[in-house]
């Protein structure tokens, strides 16, 4: 099967899980952000042009379903992808522990970037405290989900089929 088709299937499944199934059973700070985990994976192993476009699109899709400002997660995901992609050549990226740590740090950075952008461009009052209090639990849940994702999902085997 083509690698691009495998990526597309994994992205669609992650999107369906994140939008429909997981919110029905999990409360807000404990819902994993599967799209961000995919961005981290692409940052470590993807190419710059295609990965940056997909990261931006995944962020915009996340914004469409989250109901918050359009472009907030798009910018954050793109920034996280570029940061990870530019530093990935310095690490052994086949290590699953690095993927878990990357998912945790990317979640923390995503929350802080969203907070910074909301402080700069929004007049919303009272959104900062829930965002700050949910950053650490969200990071831990994403790290746990990334460990499961890279251990059991076929996404971990995508690069072997090259």
C-alpha cells in the first residue's frame, strides 16, 4: 500500500476518534489530541514541504471542530512541526521514547502558543485559567496515548515499508 494512503487512513481514523468517540467518554483535559501526535510523528520523520502543509491543514481541521478561533491551532501545529523537523536530524528518531517525549513537549508548547496568541489577539476574558490548568494533564494524556499509538498502531511501521 502506498505510504501516502497509509498516512491518509491514519489521519482520518485519528480525526474520527478525536471528534466523535473520545469526547463522548472522556472529559476535557483528559482527551488526547491525536492530530498533534501525528504532527509530532511527521515532524520527526516527514519531509518539510509536505509535512508543513499537512500540519497546517490538521491544525485548521482541529480549529473547525473545536469551535475556537480559526487558525489558532493551524499556526501552532505548523510552528511545532517546523521546530521538530529542524531538530530531528540531531536525534535518533526511531526511538519510541523520543516520540513520547516529543508528544509531551509538543502538547506543552501547543498550549503555551495558544495562550500567547489568545493574549495577543483576543479580547476573551476568563479563557486563560482553564487553558493553563489543562496544559499538564493534556501533556500527560498525549504522552500516554503516543506510547500506545507508536507501540501498537500501524503508524509506527509506516517507515519500514519505504
